[in-house]
């Protein structure tokens, strides 16, 4: 049996990645692994993400549930003869989360194959600005650009650690534009399914050169980190 852990920062195209791997044969869970109808749209494990979000906001809650989820996947895999199964966990890599989550994965899924999908933080900002523009009323708690970048930067140490352990690093949307996704599917032992190619170039958030120049000036550390990660991928 092979376990796959898709880890990423939010708004990094990971839903498309997880759905693609699912359609190519990766089992994503059932009700006994706390996989619910609410998980389907983003193809992500809601309970895991909730725990990660609480950790990120300084609330040390739900750790035992993470253990229960991973153990339940192993149990269901054995019962249902799942050869390859995995979870998508979008709130695992931020520093406040990873220091709690990493030991659990090490203990319960020590042989897991990690896939970390990276997206340029400016594209995440542009994506959220697009979402903000269609809201009738913007919540007072709407995340700022500074907070987005700080959250994104906080994933670097965990990503670097996983690279040293052999994790696969993917850059979004490049992995789909170049067709690299087919190679990734094969390397995971899955079978490419043409109908799983749900990526659409028209959906790509394109930021202007002017926006990129300003971003590099405002957030030079984030720009350097992205270049390092892209060189690794």
C-alpha cells in the first residue's frame, strides 16, 4: 500500500491536483475516514484542514483527530484493498502547524510519499482579490496581502525539510501546462486518465508585469524563496 500526502498553501491549485490523482486511481477515503460530501468540492480532508487552521491561529486543538484520521485510512485501505490512497492537507506546512503535524505523519505514515504544490504568492493575492471583487460586502476580517505573504513564507522551512526527505515539488500552473502531471501520475503508480485533465488555461490567474515588479519590491524575501523552490522542482 502507498500513502500520499498532498501538502500545500491554500489557493495553490491543489484541488485540481488532488482531483486529478483521484481520477487516476488514488483513493481519497470514505465516511469511516471522515471523508464527507462537504469534502468533495475541494477534494480535501475537511477535518484535517480544520485542525491545521486552528493550529495556525494558536489553538492547540484536534491533534488526536489527526492521528485518528491517518490510522483510519490505513485500516480502510487494508479492508478495501486500496493500493494507493491519500489526503490533501492545506493547513499543514505553515510553521505553527508543521511542528505539531510532522511528528504525527512520521509516526503513523512514516513511508508516505509527500507532494508539495507551490504557487507564486502574487498569484494567490490576485486570486483572492478576484474573489473579493465579486463580494457584495467584504468582511472586516478579510486577510491582507501582508498576512498572505507571511503565511506563505512560513511554509518554506517545512517544504525544505520535505525536499530533503525526497518529496516531489510541483509548481502550479506549470505542472499542468507542461504536461509534467502525466509523469507524476506514472511515478506514483497511478494510471493516467485523459478525462481527469480538468485543468483549463483560461482559469489561470495572470498578474501583470507591473504587479510583479511591485511585489518583488515589497516582498523581496518571498520572491527569493519562490525562485529557490522553482529551482528545486
